C-alpha cells in the first residue's frame, strides 16, 4: 500500500491544467483577459463545444471580451503554441484538425506518457492524494448521472490531468496538458455523434489498483483504457457549424 508519509501535491485537481493554462503557457506579459480567453477556448475544446476546424475570428473575441486585437492575438499565439489552434494564412485562427495519422501518433504518445505517470502516482500516493482521486471520480459520475455530457467529457480529461499532477513530475504534467487537449480535439472530430454516456468503470478500477499499490496491473489498465478510447473513434471528418459566443458562454 502507498506510504502515508510521502509528500502531498501542491494543489487540487480542479485547479489543474484542464481549467487553467499549462505552466509553460503563463509567461511574462500575460494579462488577466488574454489568460481568460485562453482558458475559455481550452475549456470549450475539452467540453467539445468548439470542434476541430472552427474559425475563431479576432473581431468576435474583441466584441465578446471588450478588448483590443492585441490582447486577442496574445491569447491566440499561446493557443497555437499549445497546438490547440492553428494560425492559417488568409484564414486566421481555427481549432486544430488532427489527421487520422496524427491522431494515432498523439494517442501513442499519450499511452507512453501515462505508462510512466501511473507508477509515479502510486509511489507518491498519500491519503490526501487518494481522496482527491475519489473526489474527481465522484464529480465525473455525478455529471454522467445528470446528463451533463460536456461536464462529463471535461471531468474525464481532468481525471487524467490529476494523475499527471499527483505523479509529481512537472515535465510529464506539461506534456499531459497538451496531450489531453489534443485528444479532446481528436475525439470531437472522430467520435460518433450522439455516442451514449456510459459507465466509466475503468477509471474506478484504476483508482482501486492505485489504492492497492498494484503497479503492473494499473499500468496495464491505463494502456488498455486509452486503446479502448482510440478504438471507438471513426476516422471520417465531421463538419460542424458553431456559434462562438454560445460555445464560450459560461467561461
């Protein structure tokens, strides 16, 4: 079983990178407004409210947030740096659209990273960190039970980001912040529209294995879990029209 004497994580899961900018993205010169725009787009992507290919007009952001184009461009540059959007000549900013080959590469990278993360989570586990994991799973289950699909999707990603935080390796955490966002894009692009919200027993099973300190079994399960997610995707592009103001509402 994990030792209770190990160090505790610095902050709670719901303050992790799914809801906040990755640490590498918060640079000198960042303002409250451009960081708010950054977070709004990331959250909308994580919740599948901004699907791949969606055009992000600078003028729309200026109107929504009552800011200058300079401020909007700072946020867009940061989003482009984190591969959440693409800045295309003569078209401006669009939510990134990974190809099927890129999708496979991204999932392969994520499996490799999470195979390293899970043993570290077990090694650094404390009663407090195990409680955080269970709290995150409870929030995810509540979203599913109430039919909050956007919240359920976002919280599912945040569960994986929490594990990256609890691993205690900031480099792996930054990698995961990018990979989870990019996987959300891929799922938004290739998942069957209207796919049912099913029980996610693998998250629960993984938490149990972490609590029991079973490194080999937990590592095998996380890899299987990610393979299952990838296997459910259909590699045919979807074309969705999105209202930016509606997608960013509430962020």
